C-alpha cells in the first residue's frame, strides 16, 4: 500500500509540473513573448507521458525519472541565462532535482559532472560566492539521502521482520530456531517445525504484479497467525518457503496444526490467484540432534517441496 501511494504521489507531481508548464506557455503567449512558448509547450506532453510511465512497471518507472530529469535540465538551460534576479534559484534546481529522481551515487556523480555546464550557462550572472554556493549545495544536499540510506540499512540490520510480510527474516529465524533447539534439549521438551511452501508465489508476481504477490504473502501470514499459538514463530526461509516453529509440540500436536492450516488456507480465496495452494510438511527435533543437523534436515525438506 505504501509503495502504491508513493507511485501515485510521483505521478501526481509529474502531472502538476506539466500543468505548470502549460500555464507558463500560456503566460508567454499572453505577454507576447512568443519566442519562449515552444519549449514549455513541448515539455508538458513529455511530463504527462512520464506520469503515465510512472504508474506502469518498475522498468518504465525508472525511465520516467530520467525523462523528467531531462525535461528539468532543458528548462533550466533555457531560463538560467535569461534570469538575473532568480539566478540562484535556477542554478540550485538541477542538483536538487537530480537527487530527488536518481539514486544517491549516480545523482552525485551527475551533479559533479554537470557543474561546469551550469556555471558556463550562467557565467554572466555568477560571481565567486554564487559558484561556491552551488558547489556547497551539491555536497550538502547529498547528506539527506545519505542519512536516509544509512538509517534504512540500520533498520534492516536490526529489524527481525521480513520486508514483504509479517514473518521474521531468515537470519533471525535461524537464531531463534537454534535457541529453541537448545531450550528443548535442556528442558527435555519436544520441538516441531512446519515447513510451508507457496508454489503460487512466483507465478503471482510475474503474471499479476507485486500487489498479488503481497496479497498471497499476507493471506498466508494472517492464516498462520489465526491457526497457531502466541508463542509459535513464523519465519521466512526462502522466497516462497516458510518455517513455523512450534515449541513444546508433540507429533500429534504438529499434525493437528498442519491439518488446521491446510483447511484454513484452502478456504482462503484471492481475487487474482484463486484458492491459496500450499505444500506442508512437519519435522521434529530428534533426541540428541544438534541444531545444525536439524536445520539441514529442514532445508532438505524445503528442497523436496520445491522439486514437487
């Protein structure tokens, strides 16, 4: 949902920029400045095209960003030499626009590469202080996206939850399972793991897009949460493979959970993919078995499920 809102926001901003260019072209016409009408009149349809491309697949979304960037560069190249009072605004627009539309690394490289071009276009309007201000803006503006990437990497390193669903990620799953194995051995308790495979997941993403993929993952996680206990743990082992860790659970208890899950998932019907198909296998920790060997058995079970 957040990704969809982000996509619509970008498309709306591109469309708003196109509207502003239409207004600018109309203003030039009203004031009789006919020589400056052509460029905004040509750029407006390009921005509308970029807005439509932003709503498409990820490949077209990337192309839309480059298209908007080219339109912005052309507009700045036209306006910068003619603006004396607004030179700082037009000079500062390219680096900020580049950082908003491109990843941090390519954006910084492009900003530094194009610095001589913008300074050359505005050479009649610039002084040393303004040129130094431009270079400072290029460097300082890059700090904000850098800090965002830094905080995101810290969050990903510390957040145990998977990025696409409510299951915990693979590294956290292995750590928790290792602890549960040691706990079961120490307290002489039983430990079961339900191995779940979603064969529809890859097809859902390829044929119906990321929305259907997220819906399928969400349906699985919600159903598991309803059919399991509070201290049971669902983790994502692979793209379409999940482990449901069942502490202090006997073979008969694990079988009951498996049957309950199979029935609940079969009743779950999604708009794009239909009934949710799963392959479930229950595995049990053997007496004296090491956590590493148990995980190897679980991974071998996953491979058998993937191979059908």
